C-alpha cells in the first residue's frame, strides 16, 4: 500500500546541518509533486518547501530560504530536505506529503520525524 | 503572503450536536485555472494530518458524510453535522492557490 516514511531527524546544535529523507512506496513517485510540512511542539502546521515531480521547480517558505534545500531522487523514490544553519525555531516534527499537478493535494502524509535544535 | 484565519480556535461540542469551523483568507483563493484550492485536514492526537475535504467541498474517500465543506472566494466553512467521539482533534484549513498556507488550527473537544 502507499507509504511515506521519513527519517534522519535527531538532536543537532544550532548552526549545524541535518538531512531528512522521505522514502515513498506504493505509487509512481516520479509522477507526483512532494512537500515538506513541519509542526513545532504544541503548535500548528507550517508548509516548508515543495518540489515538482521532475525536480524542475522548487519553492520555500521565506523563513528557510537560503538555508534549506529540497531535492528528490526519482530512481530511489526518495525526497530529501537538506537543512543548514539550523536555528532553535526549526525544532519541529517534519512531515513529507504528496501532491499532484500543483493542485495542492496533500492527500498522503508520512508519520513525521522530529528535529530538535539545541545546544 | 496569504494569511488564513480560523475561528473559533477552541470548539467544545456535545456529542451528537453540530459543529462549524470558519476559515477566512486574506485574498481570494480562486486560481487562474478557475479552481479554488482550499483543503481541510483533521489531526487526531498523536497522529499525522489526514485530508478530509479538498477543493472546498469534495469529501475524501472514507470520510464520513457528516463532514462537509462549503464556501467561495475568501470565506470557507467546515461543518460536522453530528459530532462523534472520534472527531476529537485539531482541524486545519489550508490554501494551495498562492503557494501554501495553513490556518492556526481549531481544537475540537467533547463538552
């Protein structure tokens, strides 16, 4: 069945880097746009970044521009989020979510991976 | 940037009674292709978000028909006709017309 499984979270010091992965299965990954959405502890949802099915277009929320990079490897059915210069305010559960044809689907979500930025 | 404003932020409801959540956007969500990209999500405690409604009023497969969505332009509503215990959680609206923005969330609890 369709699955999105995030990994790569953990505790990291401010200013350091972390790379998250989202492994997809059960659907044709290369046909779908993908997103990262985060949720700080006890807070609401915040869209972080999105990438088209072929990787040709990427968008970011202003607060992560220049620090985070979304990418994908369609041969490995995997979505990535490279997070550099991490700040305390980046502490959150990071979810990957599926989209299609820029139609804001968000119809399937992973279980999330927790990133804690702390010294 | 589009701001999504939900109300109320807390919603205590008696079992079997109706519930309504409002979501207002700071600009029209009608896209250049004529579609309105407004979704509703439910997040139960300890779970990932689950999409309930897409493009304003289309209910997802497996979502009980007591959930319905309506609205247009900048004003949208999620209604639950008769609240059940399993409906406890936080509900979010999300716009996907101008990149993506979520509302603050509405916490539904049983009175």
